[in-house]
C-alpha cells in the first residue's frame, strides 16, 4: 500500500489529534485509563449501531455496547482475525455517510495472502499525527525536513524522490553491493535527517557499507514492519552512528508501539488499544508471550474491534523512567506465523533463531519450515565458512532448538536466494506449514 498525500488532507483533524497526542503520554494513569474506557464504549456503540457484522455479534453474545467501558464487558467480545475480515468484508463496512473520503487499502501480508480494508479520513488524520509524533520523538527530525525510506519497491531505477513529502525512497529489491554504492551517494547528496525501513534491509545496506569501507552518518533510524533483532540494531548503530528506534505499526491502523528515548517500548493507547492475549483470549501476565490484539479508535468506516494481528509480544509491569504513562511492552517477539514447530509438537518463538551469536561465519541465515520435523536453512556464507565443519555445527544448533528428530537441509546461497515477502522483507524464520500445523500464540514464559 502506497502513501498518497490526498488521503491526508484533513488539516483540522490532524492538528487537533496531534494536540491530543502531545498531551496524552503525560496524563496520569487514571485519566488515561478513563479515556481508553470511554473509547471502548464509543467504538462499541458505533459498531453495534452501524456495522452489520458487529450488530449480529453483539446480539448473539448479549453484550451491551453501552457498558463496554467496563473491562469485563469489553472482554466478552470475541476476537477477530484476518480470515474474519476477508470473509465478512462488506458486513464490516459502515453506511456511506461514514465513508466520505474513505479509501480501500490492501496489504499482501507476509505470506502473500491479500487483505483489504477501508480507511476513512479520521484514521488517516490520526495516523498522520501518530507518525509525526514518532518521527519527532528522537529529537533529530522536525516536520518538513528531509527523510529517507528503505522499504518496498521503487520503480525501475530502484529509487524515487517525492518532493511533496521530501522523502528519498529506496528499493529493497535492488539491495546489493552496487545498489549500496548508489544509495550511499544519494543519501550523501540528499542529507536526510533520518532513515526508516525494514530491519533486514537496513542491516544488509549497512553490512555492504562496512564491507566496501564507505562511511555514512545518519542521526536517526526507525525500524519497523519486521521484528528487530539485536544483531541488526548493532550493525546499523555501528555503521551509521545512528540512534535506532523500533516502531511497530500496521496498515490496518489499529495499533502503534514505539520505542522511547530510554529504549523501552510503549503501546500508544491514544491511537489504538493494545491487548496481549493467550490462546484462550485472556490477558497474559507480565513477562509471558502472547498475541497482540488491537482495537482502532478512529476508523468509523470499518472499525476493527479486538483484532488479532498475528504478532507476538510480552508486556511489562515495570514503569519506564521516561515518565510516560503509556503501557510498557517488554519485547516484540515476531509473528505467530513465523513460529517453528519442534519435533515434539511444541512451538518455539523465533527471536533467538538467527545463528548470529553462535560463532558460525555466516552473513545471513533464513530458516524455512514446509513440513513437520524438517527445516530448510538458507545460509549466505561468510569468510572462512566450511561446508562440512560449519554445516555440522548448524545442524547441532538446530537440533538443540527444535529437537534431535528434526531434519536439517542446508542450502548455501547468495542474498538473491533468500525468500522474500511480496513487500521485499526478508524474514529470519518462515513457517509454511498448513494452518493446522502452523503457529499459535505462545503461552509460556518469554
């Protein structure tokens, strides 16, 4: 889905929402909780009144939308997921009077399964204000200054300059040594205040710069749309001398989680509500991994209530020294669909399965599971890699993680041989098992 300036022209709503978003992080917790509870009630009343899917759902369950400011009543609402949205697309749409200026958005998703959703002017304005706050949060960029993006595809040249929003957009599909030289020269000429992009693409770009001994400094980097691994953050910080921030969002625009200056992640409930639930739909305890379930507060054309994102995270009970009252998220673990199945049938989170800290000389690793009890490991070998010696080490590590009965098929390749999503993302772990054999929210300790 592409950014289109005409979808963000509601200046009055942008300004008023920005004012709210400047104040809300510093409210005391009771005031914030009351505000979120009222948003629960308001979006539930709207959905039950105007959205056929929710009208039926509320009636069948016997939920009183006017009482959804009560946490117990709110949690009686069942969750929905991407399959629900696909199956009930028209019944999730509000009457036309709520859809003035709305546009259909779509995303291919990590597995290529298309998802369509309707975004109205309210949520586009809120997203503009939310991103404005996020991009300013490091203190390196101000509205109207130059920025650079490294995500998706950008035409035949591999790059494009958008003069209206002053953004240099670079393609992830053309990311190799030659492209890194071109991109570095463009960035030197353009002098952006920050770069935003996929962690995998930013890591590869910086690795090429290091190998080519090409210096480059950019003050701030915002990583998103994929899980941020520690090795990716380290590489980008060391090569670019940048302050790296992790920002979790999605095109459905129901949730935002942003890293603060203290390095802690905060859910942003003034944009959308974030719950972290187990497989039974119950809130998990701090330190326990669960699925991010989001509710957008601004999209009246197609509201998503308790929407399962397919992403895994852990919440924290500890306050953040930054002083914000926004809830702290301890860690974002990755995607449910990327969890790998062990030989005993259990699932393992993929946050550690990178082989980066094992001492094995590799440049990049991708683990793909297409059948139970077997994984394909695609490795881009590093200097000194020995197929026989290091291949056995890879197999030993994978057996320790996934079980001795797991077959390990080692494939050596270059960067072009890594599996990419339709958006150009390179996921460290890819679960391609059928749905009944795929991932589900983890309920064990993270």
